[in-house]
């Protein structure tokens, strides 16, 4: 999210002349129109140049930032105007690059954007200590004296909250200059894994020879032939085991960077520092891990169901990605995907559905894959414009779900931008995935309500169940692993490939019931940590789990009220207020106001009721079939 005086932001930029995607004809109604941001490269370059040229204006405020309310207002307006322009430049250029990643100019321009951000961060680094030195009473008095400072109240109050962890001006400048160095471990890992890693090769049962890079592993780990799955897992993780020393060194470098930061910033732990930015109690993190351990029997129940449905005597870790239900044979057009999504979000109110429907018809989505286009999907926005979604839609049900997911992000951005001034328009990561996963939840329940056959129901239920397993328990395992290795580093214990693998294998076996005979986890699979880029993101993965947990709790409440006689909207309205709040309040507090306290077990309990209820529904269908 955009936070007051952030140290740096990564701008992904590329040549704006290629907005349509190199030589590929795209029906305009299925594509972005980036002219809504800038009419072309010249305008983009001028905007970047203008923002950089204004950076020295920040220096003019030094030493007199808090002389008066008027001076403070003028300086903040200058700061946020530069920030807004640099952000829009980055959004536009990044989307252009994503439409055709083959553009050679992209990396040069990407570095240009990063340098501009670093210059801006360095030039404004003195503002933190100067404002903090003024103290809370002075800041509050200035805000009270000038009504036009109201949009800046939350960022200012939040900054004062950070006082115990902010350094003097010269030290802040030095830390700002080290921003790019702090990600050296991740950079080394990414280059090695993506460009130089010697991926293993296997020959499948059908004679097909496969190089097991990341996309191939993702594809063939779900192979129908169990022998192929075992062969893929053995080769893929066997090769990773050969390089755990190198990858362990890279991860250790990243963890040590986090350790350096927490020591410099005077935090007791790295997890405290990571959660401090959004003012999230560390009790939320530890509550998640405790709840997961308390509910491992539900995970084991799922694993036993999977074993039964696969018709095997003993489940292995290599069996967890194989489909347990027949795939949806039906495919969908973009128009059908839009209609299904709009129907599913109907419980969020007519205005929500109307805004999203108009967005679908107004260039919010770039729909189809094409050569050079970035894979995956996302939603982004530049303040004052509308959301933009990147999709790679081919008609699968999973891509309908992705549309619902990204539309949750898009509507969150739209509602927050509409309600908030620029300083508080962006929202905390802690609530970002709530809006997206809630829409997924609404979609699967909407589809189940009108499923025409048990096969269709089994597919939807199975997909939902697998999603809960991977998001709650897999991400929870990664969160526990991440916490453990940071705690090891804080104690001065070495982090190397050998002990990282041993720790990860121990957690895998505990979670998946290896010693209880639930799911066998072979020694080689302990190297899986080396494959996970999210471990470099500084306590990010736990939010995937907390978001799904919160979304289940919220969606249940909204649906229950909508189905009541007469219908009620209290919980829906509280949820929509949360979306519109941007960062005007802290994410944990916003969720709590919407009825979800993530420091308690109640939200996780709701997610487990959902998971157990899904298992019950699948077992009912299987019983009807004599299975």
C-alpha cells in the first residue's frame, strides 16, 4: 500500500508504444486502453521527468516543516503530488510491459523508475525525524489549526506512532540508500532459479521427455498416472536438494537483512517489525499458527477423503495435486464469466454490482493471453482513474473464479479511491486479499446453488476444499517456517541448506500426519522451502491464510442476513464501509469493526466449519454412489 514516507517502491516499466501488444490485433472491447492514463510515450516520459524535477522542492521544506500549519500543508502537498505522479508513471509503464514482456527497452526503463524512487526516498528521508521530533501534541495542534490538513491526519498520527523506531535524519538517509541492497538475497535467488538453475529431466509413462522447470512441475505434479507423479517429485526435489547450500545462503542473506533492519529500528523481533507497519498485533500471527495446530485433525480428515477418492491404500505428498474429481467439461465465454460474477456478488448490493458491470464494459479488463503477455492475473489502479485487470482467460472455470477474485480487488480500489483523498486511498495488505477471496467464496456458493448434477457439485466442492487446504494449511506451514527461521537468526543460530531442510521436513511431516500414517512425506521433499519465493517477502504469506479466514466469516454473515426474512444488510454495509475506508484506519481495526477479530479463534472456527461442511457434502454424494 502507499504509506507515508515509504522508503522505496518498485516500478515495472516498459515502452508505452507497445500498449496493444507487439503486432497482435486485439478487439478493443477485450483490451485495455492505456490512453486513459497517458496518450503515449512522450507524455509518460514528460510526467516522469516532471516528477523527478520537483523532487528538490522537498529540500526547501527542511528545517521549517512545522513552522506553521500552512507550511506543513504546503510541504505535504508537494510530497504527495510527487508520489502520486511517480505512482501513475509506474502503473502505466508496468502495464505496458506486461502486455509484451519481450520489449528489450523495458529493463532500462524499469531501472530508471527505481532510481527515481530511490532519489525521492533519499530526498525526503529527513521528514520522518523532523516530524517525530515535533511530538504528538505539536502535530495535533497543527492539524487542529488548519482544516485542510485533515486528509493527512492518519499518516501523520501513524508516523508519530513510529517514533521509537525512527532514526536521526542522517541515519534515515543512509537506510534509504540501502533499500536496493536489502533485497540482494532475493535477487540472487531469482536470477539463479529463473535463469541458471539446471532443472531435472524425466521421461513420463507415455514416452514424453519433460524438463521440469517451474511451469512443468506445476503441470506434471498433477499427472493422472501415479508413477509419473512420483517420478516428477523425486526428480524435481532431488535436483533442488543438490542446491540447498546455494539457495540456503541466498535465503540467509535476506533473513539477515531483516535482522539488520529490526536491530537498527529497535524491534524485539522481525515479526514485530513486519507487522508494526500496519499496526497488526503479533497475537494475530501466533493465533493463526496455534489455530492451525489445533485443527490439524480437519486437515487429516481431508487427506483421508482424498485417499479414498483416489482409491489408493496409502497417500503420499506427491498425490496432493492430482485431481480427485472430474474436471468441469464446460467452458465459458467472457460474457458468461461476467454474468456469473455479477450474479454471485449480488448479495453485496445493487450499487456494487452496477459499478462492476459498467467496469466490465468500459475497458477495465485485458482478457486474453497472447505472445509476450505476462502470465497470471492482477488488478491495479492509478488514483483518479479506474481499475485495470490483467487476465489470461481461456474459458476454464478456474478463470471465472480468477475474474471474481480480481474483481474484488478492483472494487476495493474503486470504492476506496472514490471515498478517500490520495494520502489514504490505498489499503493495507492485511485486508487486500479479503475483498478478493470473499468474491471467490460468493462465486462458488452461487455456482453450487444452481449446480445441475452431482458431478458438477463434486467439482465445485473439491475445488473449494483444495483451495482451503492450500491457503489455510499450506500457507500456515510456510508462515510457521518463516517465523522459526527468523527466530533462529535472532538467536545467532546458522541458517544453511541442511538445517533449513531439516526444519521444513519436520513441519511437513507434522502437518500432514506422516507419523500417524495419514500422508507419507519422503525425505527429499524437505527441500521444498528452496522453491518458495514468498519466504523472501518479510512475513507476507500468513496474510493469505488470514484473508481467507476473514472472508469466510464475512461471507457467511452477509449471506445469512440476505437470506433472512426480512433480509438485513448490517453486515454487508459494515463490509462495504471497510472497503471504502482505504488506509484511513488500520486494517486490523477495520476488520474488527466489520465483525472479524483476527486475534481470536472465532474466524478460524468459521473457516473450519466451512471446510468440514464441504467434506460432509462430498461424503454425502460419495455415499449415494456407494463409495
